[in-house]
C-alpha cells in the first residue's frame, strides 16, 4: 500500500506539520498570558498588596515583554520547535540545552498535576456526587486524545479555551465601567475610582509587602513563552510570531492591569483574601445572576487550557531532547498525524500520577507546586535572555546573520530583565513558604547533573557541542 503523500511545504524541517494558523497562534499567545494565576491567585495577592498589585502586574508585564522580544529575535533567526532549549544548547553549550529542556518539561508536568486537580474541583461545584479522581481522569484522557489527533486539534481547542477567558475578562471590564459610570447594580453606591487609595492608601501595607507579591505575579505570567514552542508548527512564522509578540503589551494592559483596576474600583480591596477570586467577588458585588457559576466555568477552561498546553509542550520538548541524544531515542518518532505521540503519552502518565497523589497530598501542596513551576519558569526565562545576549554578540561580530525581528535596545532590555528575575528569586528565598521550591530545584539540578555524567560516559557524542548554527549559515 502506498504511503500517504505529504505536502512538503506544510511540514517543518523537523518533520512537524505546520498546522497552526495565524488565528490560532494569536489566541495561543493571548491564552498564555491569562491563566489561573489571574482568576484565582490574584485574590491572595490583593490581600497582601492592596491596589498596588496593579503596579506589580504592570512592572512584571514590562519584563515579560522584554523576555518575549528577546525570544522573538531568536525565533526569527532560527524558528525551531525546541526553541529556548535549542538556543541554550547553541549559545551556552549542550549541558544548558539539556538542563533547560528537562526543566521546562518538569515545569509543565507539575503545572499539569495542579491544573487537573483544580479542574476536578471546579466540576465538583456543579456535580459534587462525582468523585474528584474520575473527573480528573476524564479530562486527562480527553486532552490526551485531542493532542494525539493533530496539532490543528490542539490549536483549535486552545483557541476556544482562550476565547472563553478573553470574553469573560472583557465582559467584566465593560460591566465594571458601566457600574462606575452609571452607578447601576448593587455595587453602584460604593463603586468609585477613589477605592484605589481611600483605604490606607495605594500601598496600604508598604512597598516591601507589595514587592513580595512579585513571585505570585510571575507565576500568573507562566506559559506566555509557549509561543516559542509553536514556532516549528506555525504557518508562516515570519509573520505570525512577531504579530503575536508585539500585541503582548496591550494584552497585559487590558487583561491584567485593566481588569484589576476596574475590579478594585468596584470592590474594596479589603474584601479580598486567599481563596477568593477577584472575579467572583466582583460579580457577586454587582449582583449578576449565576455569577459564581459563570466564573467557575471560566476558571475551569483556564485550568484545562493550561493542562492542554502542558501536554503539547512536554511532547515537543522530549522530542527535542531525544533528537540531541539527551532522552531515549524512541521519543524522536512522530505518529502518522506528525505529533510526538510517545512523548505526549509519557508526560500524560506523569501528570496522571498527580491525580493519584492528590488522595494523600494535603491542599497546601498546591502552593508548593506553583512555586516549583515559577522557579522552573524563571530558569527558562533566564536562559532565553542569556542566549539572546550571546546571539547579539555574534551578530555584532559578524559571525551570525541579523534577525528580521530585532529586540528594541539590543541587549540592554535583556540585562534589565535578568536583574529583575534574580531579584524575584531573592524574594522567593526570603519567603519561608515559597523557599521550598529552591530546595526542590537544587535537588533537581543534582539529579540532572548525575544524569548528564551517566550520559557522558555512555554516549560521549551526545554531550559534545555541535557545530554552531551560524557556521552552517555562513558557508
């Protein structure tokens, strides 16, 4: 039987199908900037920082934009699915590519564990009679099946998940502005812009307390870099990726700074606390019928969106590692639908372990999981920034072609972002509860270092630096 013909123009150099169109890439980029960290985590941070949390989200948003412009310049220099791990390997050496790839995989595994359980809890709101593990298992299998079908299916699911989140936030902003302008609803008498400073000022608990929320704020921005993972499967990445990255500032301004500003004008910041969603509180204050149910549905889609992205990312990262001899070779295989099925399946098994562990792991463990994910995310961002700086040096020296999407200010913004991320890491070290993630990351580093030594003994070639990409281009 003849093998099916594959349109070579629709297949990337890595063998992936370029099945993500502009509409999907744009929504994946938007969805990556809106997660459970905003819908739920912001409540605890508002209690710690008051209205000044708006500034923290804005400040962190600027740094995220610096990171994404650095990544964008690298992506347009060489768009590959392994993205940041590949750039770490090229500019810092094979060990850093290996370490970054596995650390990014870990980030999505622990995030997937948390999001699956969270999704099951949200469903429990409507159907308390269904055991939590059953719901988590169903979601796990459904998303797994969707990721196996094709990258187009992943993109379409992510598009609609993101659409729900975007619609909910825009709806909240429009309704909130209506309350502030026309004074309708139960919140009309107390809603006012002055709520931003009327209760002990804009920094009610001091600048120090506000800065301590930065670690939680950075967690809310995790996954924004997933656009880089889609590079190898995007149609016309030269156009879709710059557009997705350049729209990041207005997305942050609207979905984070704008939404929180409106909410804190409608609801006094003193009414928030840990476990209280700002959106639930705002809908309840305004008196929208079934407001809690609406927000519960939105947060459910946010959790499933994150898990869906995790399956997608981990499968591609495992294949990139295998391609470099840093993971079992079997992960290199693509299915008939040109998806890394084995890598996705392996990641799903590890995410499934999280479902089982939730029988014995206390609720506080979710805080630990998010801090571990944040630490892994900070490492990934640092590798992007350092790779960008080293790339720029090669361009200036004339040994590398310039990217068609240069970052503004050259390497300056990357240096600023590095200092900021190191500052956030110091804040994590100061926080007694969050500090555990640094211990976990230290243990993870030891495990990976041992793995590297074993790999070096068994397969020396895979741990040797490959010919730099710029040498190939210049010939």
